[in-house]
C-alpha cells in the first residue's frame, strides 16, 4: 500500500477536499486501498483526507442486522463527491470515535437520518436516505472532507476534558 493513515495533529486532516473530476482507474484503486486500510485498522469508515488525498471520497462499512438479530459489518460502500442534505430534527447521542484519533470515544449527538447524493465506485449516481448508525458514518466521514473532526462538534467542557488524550495522540503519532 502506498498510503498510510494520518493521525490527529497532521495538518492535512484540517484541509477541505476538492471534487473528483472523473472516476478513473486510479480513483477506484484509491478506494480499494482505503477499504483495505479501514479493514486493517478495524474501522467502519475512512475519508481520503485521512490517507493524505485531498479529494472528496470516503468509504464505509455499514452495520447489518442478521436474521438472529446479531449485528455485523456489511459490504464496503464508496461515496465520491457526496452531498449530504435534509438532516432529521431527531438527534441521537452515541459514542463516536475515529481512526485518526485512536482510543478516543466520546458521546456526540448527530441527526438520526440524512440524505446523500454521490457517485459510487463505478461513477454511477446514487441517492439514499440513511438512518441510525449509517447516517452517523456518512456525516462523520463527510465532515473529514470539509476538514472537520468529530471532536470539533463537542461542547467546550468535553473538549477541555479530552485535551490530555489529544496531546498524547499528537505526541505518539507525530
């Protein structure tokens, strides 16, 4: 693999990503590599900015509920040039983490539902309405494409509480 995961403190994580002009074999290769990195790090989502590419693409593995009610991860999904809109008024608070902030999980409220328009792995347009955990994944990864980390959405009091953890992440991965 030619890409590696970037960690908190890397300035590329704070950059806004540019649209993908064309879904080329190189873009599909990047998506496959991102899926491999996400899986190797045991994550459920990864944005291109997290591997140093400032383009609007992210990958996720949504949760799937099996017939026996066991929850597992589904097939990877690729979102190119996503546009999120129409968030629900209902907000769900849930622990959220990030591969670029290892070991940190903090309660964060996000809308229960969101709509997205994007291109898929092959450059075909997709539109969907996501609910629950998948909606959270989409919002989290889309934030990365705008240079926003989930910790930016935390109340000031919580940010202060996690400052030592953030310093440790920065030092460990500098």
